[in-house]
C-alpha cells in the first residue's frame, strides 16, 4: 500500500524501521522505556485514564483511594508498555524472544492439534495479549492466528497487517465469522477473546459484580468450527518474564445455556485478573452498554 499511496503513506517506512529497532531492545530497557513514556504521555491519556479510574472504582470498591490510585498508575504504565510489547510481537525475530517466556500446559494444545481439530485459545484483553500469542507460537512451534480490530487509517492498517502477517500464521478481522470458522475447520489455532463490550449477541453477566454486556456466541462458534476451546492465560512477572498457561477445557463448558456460559467465562477471567490486575486492559469502556434503565458510567 505504501507504493500505491506515496503521498499519504510516506511515513510508513521510517515507522517500520523505528518499530523494528524498538522490538529488538533488551527486555529491561524496553520495560524502562515503557515507564518513561507512561510518565511523558500522561497528559495525553486523560480520557483513557478516566475510563480506567472508573473501571477500577467499580471493580475494586474494597481498595482505599490511595491503593486504587497506585493501581491506576501501574495500569497506565502497563498499558503504555503494552504498545512496545505489541511491536515486539510484530517485529522481533525469534532470536530476540528466546528466554523471555515459560509455558505450562502446552500438552493440551498439542493433543488438540494432534486430534486434527481447530483450537480456540480463549483468553482476555490484557496489555500484552498479542505478545503472549507470539511467544506461545515460538515456544510450542505451533502457528497461531490472531483476531484483530482493523485500523481505520489505511496506511497504518497496511503497516500493522503486514507486520502481523510476518509474525503470525494469519489475521482474522474481529467480525469475520466466516474467516474464523474457516480457519478452525482447517485445524488452525486462533487466539481469541470475547471480554470487551458487545452490543450484539450479548447478555449482561457479572464481571467483578458489575453487569457487563458479554458476547454469548462463543460456544456456538466453537461448535460450528468443531474446535477445542482451551483457556489461555498469561502475565508478566516481576523479573520481566512472561508466564503463559494453557488450561484443559472447562468441565461442562460449553453447556446448552449461552448466558450461563458467558457468566462462567467472566468468573474465570475475573479470577485471573485479580492475580495481576494492573495488566488488564482497564482503559477500555468495559461497562459502556448498560442494562435498561441504568445510567451511563463514563463521562
């Protein structure tokens, strides 16, 4: 695309070079840069900071204001650092990723793949989700597809898509159900999350005790794609290493009740988020859609 739109996309080439350089930084330097950028960019993050502050107040009412403020600051650092981790996921050569992660439960993935079925790696929106998928791909030696939201800027989308396609088995647009089912039917492995605010095929189920509009279509997608659903969780530890975990399929999930299945998903996700709450994507308006008669939560 850069060749077709030189007047509009002239900045893509230098951005590519910068992204490739950042992706190769030693882990300690990359994390330190993330902390510095979070401080420098704080004045520009007002809207996202308000969203995160509201979410943390709703989800952690037991914390006093000082502790909640510390959590907010840690989350904003993780969010900004997540942009650098995204570049690492897209641009880093395999050699730069060596030694950055450990994985538990990879036998569940290998067993599903050996059985000839597609796999939904079912997780959540954390600040380093795509990096976790890339690290798993490298550690397990198993190509992974990622579900993505397309960027509205044509030049940036061309850049992002090209980078993702270099690093992953393929990309699937967020609403491309046919593409998702086709990938699963062909035995592909797809990193997938359904924990953002949905206005369609959704139900209000508790997330941290707050009604959250949650997609109910995931069990049906798994059935139609004849896929194995494996919970996939991850976090960055205090040493800066990534701990990945694949769990066995949940007992009794999916059931015949899609609302109950969505509620189970939120319970499992909440349990994981509570372990490292600063690394969840709280800057998203998770509770934007409200039950009938309830006022909006975000200003």
